[in-house]
């Protein structure tokens, strides 16, 4: 009995975030970020607001809410901030199809004590536990295009997004006002 | 006794927030930032990825579903999960409109595995965009402002 309790206590002591190496078996591509670590692990896909507060819609919020990864090995809540696209795009859209399911993910973990960044994740690929095929976490821009047929055209999505364009039209690129920033922009390109 | 000890030992690894869904009521003032650029350093240090220099990118990231945070005066980042009843934390309208704004928020704070999470129940004051650093850093990233006429 004493041995069981000792083992459990030592397991608990070994759990602090960042203390474990999840790089084994990872095929994550580097983004050359200062604090990145390849990380492949199994987890349950959760709605973070639900996980923390008990406010739990059936469909994890249907894409409106941020999704988390409740890591199997240590019950740590990992926060996927980013998908695999270099296009200012998050991870919720990628994880939503796996709401409530056990998955395996591969990507980059960000651990930077100077910025108090811990358990921040860039997800590159996902698969349900037991599945052979991975799903690349790069569907965001295609989903955006499907939802914004009125914004079809050349150039990246963020130049065409109606809400972003409306904000910039109202307050400028710096947010200080269209008129107020004119001199700055003029000098920027001189 | 043995059962109680075993139960206590089994509960030990469970994060406290998982046991209690009650948040701590706080009032905090700070800037609504995009957390990926801040945490990853992908575009430079923390001063360059806030304020007017980074405003356009903050809009892109917020609309793109990257989590927003409130960078408090205390230097802490509070991951925002909800603002005044709008739970659209992945690209929602309310957080988009507040990009780069300094706000005073009243809400509930949750701690989990080294991160702070905030459910904003009220934006007590929207101070507007107060960090004017575009003259210091230029647009971050540099292509955020396209050449006029292009």
C-alpha cells in the first residue's frame, strides 16, 4: 500500500507543465520559433469554455469557441493557438470535427517562461486515435472561402475579408483613424 | 483510512480548476492582443506585437480565429473566452471590434495549467487604442500596410 501511494505521489510531482518531452515520434515541421518544441501526443478535444466553466453546448460551440486538447498522459489542457497555415489562422476550425473525441496530434509546443507562454500549441496534423490517416490542419482558408463567396478574388483572405476591410475603412491600418494616419503612411512609402 | 489516503492520492494530479467551476471575480485593465504573435515571437518582441504598429495584424489574427488575450498592466496575459455574452472566442465580432483597444474588464478568472483564462462579463471602460508605437516600429509585419494605389 505504501508503495502504491509513493508511486502516485511521485507521478503527481512529475506532472508540471513543460516537464515532459513530447517530441518522440513527432514529424512536425519547424517554424524556426525561439521557443518551439516538436510535440506529438494523444488528447481529448474539448471546448475550453465548457471545460473551465461548465457552459457546454452539445457541439463544442459549432466553431465559434476555442478548442483545447486535454492531454491523456498528464491531464494538462493544451491550448492550440495556431493551425498549420502561415496565414494568420487559428486552430478551432481544424479541431471542431473531432469535438469530444480522442485524437493524436502533431505540431509545435511553445514553452517560453520569459513570456509566461506554456502549453501553447501549433497543430499541424490530427487523427482520431486508431485511425491510420492524418488530417492536415490546413483547412481554415478553404472554410473561409466557402463561407465568404462574396469575397472571392485574388490575394490572400485577410486582404479580402469583409469584416477586416470594414474595420480598416473605419479606423485605418493603425486604428488611430484614416485621416490621422495619412502622413505616417505617406512617409512610410517615400 | 487507507481508502481516504488512496482517494486523496488519486485526486492529487487533478488540476484544481477541473474540480471547481467557480471563477475568481476580478477587474483588470489591459490591451486586447493576438496571443500567437505575442507568445511565439514570430514577428518580434512583445513591444512590437502590440499597439498601433500591430493593429492590422491583430485584426487579421482575430478574424482568423487566433485566440485573443488581454495583456494586463500586471504583465499577465489573460486568454479571453467570452466578452459580454458573446462566446465567439474563435473569430467573433466583439473581440474583433476591440482589437488593440485598452479596456477595463470585469469578469471571472480561471487558472489552468499555467495559463490565465478570462470570461469578461462587462467591459467597464473601452479606453480605445492607447499604445501609439507605429512610429517606433513601423507596421508589424511590414506588409500590413499596402502601398497606396496597390
